[in-house]
C-alpha cells in the first residue's frame, strides 16, 4: 500500500490503526471493537481509555455511520492499495448461544461434536463472546456433559463418534473458555461431583484431556471452600502424582505441582498425598533435572509433605532423597535454598538416627550446609543451616567427610 494519510477520526484512539468495526461507549468516544473489548474484558478495566470516566454499563453500540464512511474512504483510495474493510458480522448474543445448547440436546452424536467445536470457535473469537456464553450457562452445560460421560473403560460407539470424543471435546472447550472465578465456584456446588469427574478423566482420559483436566482442577480448587479442600479423595492425589510421572506437558506438570502445594496443607491431605506416592514422585522429578520453576515447586511440595512423620519416613525411604535436595541447594534459586534447608531441618530434628546422620555426611549434606553459611545471603536460611549443624556437631564437626576449607565455617 502506498503511503497515504488516514483521517484522524478513522483511527482507533487505542491502537491508532484504521477502525474495522467502530463501536461507541457510553461516554460518546468511538473505538475499534477489538481494541476496546481487550481493554474492558481482557485487561479488566472499567473506564473509558480516553476520558478516564467510569463505565458502569460497558455497552458497545456499533457506529454504522462511521463504519460506512471508512468503507467509502477505502473504496475511493483503492488505487493507492487501500483494501475495503468488510462489513463486520453482528456480535453473538445470549439467545444464539441458548439455541446452540438446545440444538445440542436433541442432535445426533456427530452433530453434538460439531456443536461443541462451534462453541469453542465462538469463545476464541473475543472476550465479549466468553462473557455472553458464561451468562448463557455454557460453563454449567459443559460441566454436565463431562459429569454424565462414562469412563473410557466402556467402548460405546455412536456412529463414528464415541461418548469419549464428546467428553474430550467438552473438556477442551471448558479449558479454552478460561471461566471466571464465580463460574468455577458454581461447578463445586454438587458435593465435589465435578472434581470426581475430572479425576476420572485424569485416570482414563487421553493425553490432551488429562493435561486439560489437571489445569481445570487447579483453577477450580483455587476458589474452593475449605470444606471441599479438606474432603478431597485420595484418588485425586494418586492421579495428580501420575500426571507428574507421565510428564504430559510442562504446563500440566506445573499445574499438578501447584495443585499439590495449594491443597496439601488442608486437613489430612498431606497424609493422602504421601499414601498416593507423591514423595517418591517429587524426588524423581528433581532427579530428572527439571527446569527452575519446576524444581522450586517440587521442593516446596516436599517441604510441605516432610512436615508430617509419614512424609519424612517416605522421604528417607527413597535412597536419593537427601542427596537430591542437597544438590539443589545453591544451584536453583533463593526459594529453593530456603525450602531445601527446611526439609533438611525437619529430617535432622525428627529423624536423627545414627544411620540418617551418617548418610547426611556421606552424601554431602553437611558440607552443603557449611557452604550455605558462607555464601547464602538470606539470613533465615543461613540461621537454619547453622542450627542444623549445631544440633549434630558432636557427630559431624570432626568428620573427615567435610572438606577442611568448609570446616572453618562450622558453627561453634
């Protein structure tokens, strides 16, 4: 396109680009729909960008007159390479969404799958559509499909489409929908039934559905009431642990780790996680040389689990537990240092048998604690390392396993 001056009133005040679908907010200012919707819905603002006035009702009115003027200007300047902007389709409304939902209920199974894909494309079009769909009850509708689907152990074929295909597509739509906290909270109203349904997806679902399910569970449990968190089933911890073992995706692993970190402090969840094998899983994760954030979350998780006697026993039952935690200290981040030293502190205070203390010497834990005192800048972490060394100085201080240059920092 040749260099041509665009009339200033044809430009969106936000993007400073030619408006393709001009809409006017209640303050009387016109913006391009895509830009103002991102401002209002994606960025969660409630003001007019230009006037800074509060928009109590963010209604967007199409400015048809301005749009026709822009189209005419584009046509007049077509010889300069300006392309005429197409007439935008009217935005989706609640009645159209409700019609889709009602059609789904009576459709054949192949058409049901297409309906779900249509809902996904509508949700991906813009933030306004997501809000409209949420108001129409799409989140609850998708959750109902997931709850009513049988586990993948059944083999029911519905033409060329299976029940599992429909369930998997519903999970995909719900995940990509990025529901609000209030919608997520409503999914917990049926005594945790939806949590159980997603746990079954973790157990029986395909690779992608399992990844979506763990992320949905993490989002839902973020807004759950304490009574829900305290009553979580052990199966949830078993399947979360399996997600980490299977290493579905980096995002899925982080979601699984965050879920464990957030729910384990509640009630008997630490015990449930230990019984589900989470301690061994986290140690193996650290042994695999995970990236920094995964290492940090893994150490935070281990710290929480080692706050119980059962967790410490499992930690010591793994032959590499002490060694891998010691190795991560001073190699990942200050957070990893802090949590790693806390784990070692719990073990040294509550499990200090002669064999454990000797293993701490042999695998380099004592040397690493001396090094922490020399180089770690965080006062609390350094102080905790000093406490551990003082606590067992009778056993460790004169050991030949500690290098001479580190013994100089051994606390008296």
